[in-house]
């Protein structure tokens, strides 16, 4: 009977919707929900949030990919431009000769050292006869005379003076003995008043033209600068200080020209002295005989007018005048003439009758006109 009453209650509860709802909400913990029951209600906000999450991630990925592709495109463009610029620079480098390159570099008339083999391989790389001749000449001075590098000198009509005086100053070579014995500052007036050489007033300072009494003042200034600079540099034992002074002088055209015009005048003075000795049948250096045998320089005046005055303006020094310069400065000037390779006069010394105690200066020339400085 009791069992039947319980079955009736269950059946009654099953037929009562309210009772069923009450039982569903008060089901014991862990009791599984009926498989046919409805899922819990989900709000609209939760649905929107769940939809936005994958959309937001996709948007960020797309944005980052676009930024990356733009960056890569810009990087490729920059690299391409750099490649084009490097090609242009290399082309420009190949079209500029070493000498032009060094002339563009700073305002130095004597440039830094350059490896002789590197220069030769770049400048004389062709198979023309002249190229092969230059390569052979440079190989000769490299192998036999231990010349490892070159200093390129500004190419103008003072070139030989510049190449010589730079070495005189940078090496600290002593002031010439005969210039110590004579007061060279008084030589212009001495020639005028003691020897009657009033034609000195026609002396020409390279491209600058001076006439009349102004010449003596100009010559004195040149000689003063020449003497003071040489004595100062030769007395300096510090190689670094000598180099500093050289850089100051050989980057100042006005200072350089004073040096070279002083040397020209001293050369002229010795020509006048040798001419007087020759007339008195005294011994003179052998190169003077050839100098005075030329119609264009048969006496000091013609030598000045036809040769010396144009030096620094329209011409440089010829071989006889190189001998005269070496004699005037008490130097043994050894020149490697590359066009004469395999010939006796490939290595030439000016003057030939130099004294043993004179210091040696080295020059190298590719055309017997412009001179550079070989460095051992």
C-alpha cells in the first residue's frame, strides 16, 4: 500500500509542470542534467565578444604583414640605390687618374705615399708599348733600387723645384756651404753695384712680371724667406715638426713660389760667376761648358732672357738646368727616366761632377718633364 502511494506521488509530480521545474532547479549536486534539457541562456554581449576575438587577431596579423612587406620593399629600394651609387663611384674612380685624384685631395702640392706596384698596375695596365715600358721601368726601380712607394708632385712648371725642395726640407739637409760663406741677401745689390749687371732688373718671377728697381726688393724677400726657412728646418731634429713645417709651406702657393724664385736667382748668380771664371780661364764645372756653348745661353744675360725667365711660367727645367740646380744647392740629384728603361741613361745623375759629401735626392719621371718623388 505504501508503495502504491509513492508511485502515485511521483506520477502526480510528473504531471505537474511547476513541480517539475522546482525539482530541476533543486537537483542534487553532481546529478546529471537530463539529455533533452535546454542549454543555459547565453547573453548577446558574450556572443559578440567571442566573435570579435578571432576577428581582432586576424586584423593584427594583417597589419603586421603589411608593415613588414612595406619595410622590406623600402630596404630593397635603398640597397638598390646604394648599389647604383657604388657603381657610379667605381666608374668615376676608374676615370680619374691617380694624379688627378691627389690634386683633388686637399691643397697639398706634394701628396702622401702611394704603393708603387698598386699605382703601376692601375695606371699602366694596358698592352701598348708605352704601358709596357712604364711597367718595366717601375719594376726596375722597385726590384733593383728598393723603391717601394711614390709621392706625387703637382704638375706645373715649378715641378722639379718642388720635388727637390720638399726632400731638402723633409730630410733636414744642411744649408749649402757656399751660401753660408756669402751673404746671399746682398747678392742682388752686389750684382748691380759691384759687377754692373743692371740687366738683372729684367729678371722675371714666373708668371709675375717685375721691371726696374722693384726687382731687387722682390728678390730680397724671396732670398730672406728661402734662407730663414732652410736654416730653421735643418736645425730642427724632430721629424714630426719638420713634417708640420713642410705641410704649411707646400700648401701655400705664395710661399712655394718665393722658394723657387730664390733658387732661380742663385742659379743665375752662379752662372754669372762661372762666366767670369771662364773668361779668366779658370776651372769651371763641366756642365757650364755645354750651357755656354748654346746660342740661346752663350752668356748670363741670354741665359736669363731665353731660359730662366720662362721657368715657372711657360717651361720647366731642362737637363742642363737640373745640373745647375744640383750644383747651386750642393745636391746629387739622381733621376730615374722611365722612358729610357734598358738604356744607359735610364739612371741619370745631375750634375755628373758632384762632390762625394753632397746629399742625394731621388726623382722619377715618366716624360722628362714632370717629376715625382720615389721613396725607399
